[in-house]
C-alpha cells in the first residue's frame, strides 16, 4: 500500500507554544504510514534542533522567508512587490484599527500582508494527498499547494482578535477541513463563521508528560534562588498584550504593598519587552519582577516555582498551563473565555477574575491557604494529562 503524501507548513521554529505543539505533533506521526514534507518559511528558531528525523524539511523559498523579515530587509533583497504590499498592508491595518478602535491591530497587519502579497508568491511544485497549514493565516495551503485535501489549524480565541471577516471567510473557504485546538476555540470561531460548522473539528495540542518531566529535571535555573523564603511565582509566555504580563507586574506591586514576600519570573520574549521593563522600573520592582527572556527549555523554571500563574487576557489553548499541571504545580489562571477548557476551578487550578485585583486575590489565597494549595497539587498528580492518542484524530482526518 502506497504511503499518503502529507505537507505540513508553518513559519519557523522560534520559541512559542504553537511551535512546541508542532514538534509534539511531528514526534507522534507514524512515518511508516505517511510520507511527510515539512515546509518552514524560514529555517530558523531555537526549536529547529528538536525536529525528529521523520519529516523531510523542504528547502527555503526566498519569497516566503520575507514573512520573518522586516520590510527594509525585504526591499533590500530585491523583493519590491512584497515590500510594497506589506507597506500598504500596514497602512490599511492601521486605518482599519483606528476606525474600529482596535487595541491590537497585529492580526489585521498579518492578514492584509498575506492578502496583498499573495499574487507575488510562488506555488509549490509538488502534489500532495493532504496539505496542512499549522499556523494562521492559511493562504499558502489554500492557494499555493496542489493537494486533494487542505486543512488549516486554529490556535487562538476568535472572540478576542480583530480581523477583516470578509477576507477571513474567503481564506477558510479554500480549505476542506478546519482544526481547532479546543472545544472553546471551535465555538468562538463558529460564532463568527457558523457556515463552517460541518468542516470544523477539534484536535488538542499533543503533549507527552514523560518528555516534559524529563526536560524539567535538567539543571536548576541559575536565576532562581530556591533557598530564599520568598514565594516563587513563574509565568511562561510571549511578552504581548494577549498574555497580560502588564497585569502581572501591577499585581506584583499590589502584593508587595500588602507585605507579601514574592518574587516573580517571566520566561519569554516579545514586542512589549521595553514597555514592561519601564513599568517594572517605574513601580520599583527591579528586585522582585524579572523578565528572563528566551529559554529553549522552560520546564526547569516551572518546576522551580511555588505557584504557576497565567495572567492572560485570552488564549486558544495555553500549552504552558497543561505543562505546569503535568509538573504538579498549583496553577492560577485568569478567567479568559477558554479558561474552563484548561482546568477545573479549585480542582486542578484556581480560576480568578480577569483583572489585576483577581490575580492578586488568587495569589494571596494560594499563599495563605495551604490546604487548597496542597489539594491542587494532589489533584494534578492524580490526573493523566497525556493526550498522545489525539494523533488518531489526525489520521482519521487524513484517511477519510
């Protein structure tokens, strides 16, 4: 029996939840049954060395590498049409954002960038049974790949992002199947695009508890002083509006004012780094709130904490929450729209109101209430968070 030919595409393998999920997926595929090509627009990122031997990494296509480069670099390399397209896209998204009073127009910029650049991007000269776009937007698998079936992944909560719905509808219409990473992600998407109900399904991010625990047992992070009597808080996430790190900084200030001896470490990087560093300095928290930057392996940091906190404004499915639970940590998450798909309140996490006061009260409660803290730890250790069987859903989607 001939192997089915599968293409999986994404941008790169820089540190991030989606990229970690992609590595998890690639590690679970049965390569004796499927012939898999991996298309990374740019061969870069801290997770690149984690690629398993199963998939064939296709060569970079120069025009697609521009999506991980500045407009200046794009024009300097001679890709004038793409550079101009992105300048137009930036202006359009800025105008659209101001008209609609959008707080974070980043999704609009990406969406317009692809839409306007699309005519200048080459097609892939190979045939596939199934083409899978793992990271939004899905113009590449929708229009640039020859495939019998096209699939696009949803990793975000559509109730909290701002997009041009007409363009988005047109893009999803080019695909045969849509995969959301949680039921809540699926519901949020279908509230906006109900016509796609029949072709939308749920496949969770694949996590291996064995791998996570093994990685967590590497050396104790030098930045974290476990001998200190301070309560160690850890957050892992991109320094972006969505992750609510600014709320965490202000919550830390409140806890300090109330006399709680906490120290908070954030593992991650992103566009708000400069702004957050200024906020930390302005609030006098240089000795209590630390931005640790990129870490290829965040698990020893999670393992070292007393409480894991996810202060997000919105999430699709936060892999880091599940990872903290796998490592037996008491977890606090804000009540973002998909929070209840991540944890059961007061069973394996404490879900707090989505604001600074909620975060403060949640942390204060877990510090003061040792019974609740120990109960959360016990319950996470009883629960099996492994979901390697999710790969069977992908096989079914491919083979039907």
